[in-house]
C-alpha cells in the first residue's frame, strides 16, 4: 500500500479489479487535497506557483499520479477525472463497479 496521510484524502473510489491470472480484488483511488507547489516540480508550466493534486493508487503495483493545474480547482478537476487513468490501467487489468458490472462499456 502506498503511504499517505488520511487527512489529505478528500475523495476516493473503490473498484473491483481482475488481473490476467483471473484473480479478483479491490483497487482504491484516493484523491488528495490540492496543494501549491513551485514550477520546479512541474517544469513544463509557467514559472511561479502552480497547484498539484495527487491520486494514490492502492491495491495494484502502480505509482501515484500527480496532476498539475494553474490553481487548486484546476488541479482537482484534472485529478478527479479517473477515467483516463483507469483506461490506461485497463491495458493490464479489467475493472468492474462494486456491483460487478463492467466499469467500461
């Protein structure tokens, strides 16, 4: 499990995951509070302060993902759209809602 401070989490989503070996298990995506950061962490953005919002992936061996925005709302908006991340991960895994229905049609 990736280490994180639970007080930093503002939302989460749990989905069922099926790996190539047929094993089913839960995967959780934790969205953390946006935080100001310097452009040194986001070199492609303009100089000055930008915001980052981290998504912690728990349940599979996948690094956390940082989304950068011009302000906290922008960073949070990018991070809260989990679809692109789940689509990328669906190259290796199949995802399902907790009800058992496929996550993607």
